[in-house]
C-alpha cells in the first residue's frame, strides 16, 4: 500500500499545517448556496464589500490566521462557506492550490 493510499482523504488534520486553498485566490472563498441565516453568522468584517464571499487581503482569505505552509487556522471554521466545506484534502482543488503555493502534493511524502 502506498503512503498516499494509507491516508484518509477526509482527514483534515494536515490542513492545519497547510492553508494553501485559503490563500489561493480572491475567487476562492465565494458564497454560493448559503442561506441568509448562515451568512449572518460570519462576522461582517470578514465579508467582502460586495457580499460575494469572504474578504480577501491579496489572494488570502481574511479569516485565515497563521502562516501558510506552517500552521494555520480558520477563524470562522464552524460557519465557513460551502466551497470551503466541499474542498477536501487530496481532491483536485486542494492539489491545485498546493501546487500554486509551491507545496508538494497532498498525501505524498514531503521529503
Ligand atoms: S490545500 Fe488541501 S491540504 Fe491544504 S488546507 Fe486546503 S484542503 Fe487542506
Ligand atoms: S473561510 Fe476559512 S476555510 Fe474558507 S477560505 Fe477562509 S480561512 Fe479558508
């Protein structure tokens, strides 16, 4: 069995030392099918002026704390947008974001 296959693709623990998808693009943390009630739970200061998604500083979502590739947390994790919930470690969007950030593929040994 390969190292990649041994990792549960839904195991998000590696995200805490990554955060590449959260700093990938202003178009990333956009809102989609969230209800008004769900969106109301996200602090207004972290929402884009045009209300299209999360506010970004450069390409980086304003809700992201920490250093990408080292240690990160999402400050609105419990109420994060659907696109963030749908991105799973190891899926295509994850791998694209990691590659863009100059990081190795998820699930493959870094050394
Ligand atoms: S790019 Fe992948 S591993 Fe990194 S935080 Fe996003 S989902 Fe997690
Ligand atoms: S809301 Fe959280 S999970 Fe979504 S992009 Fe921002 S920091 Fe990442």
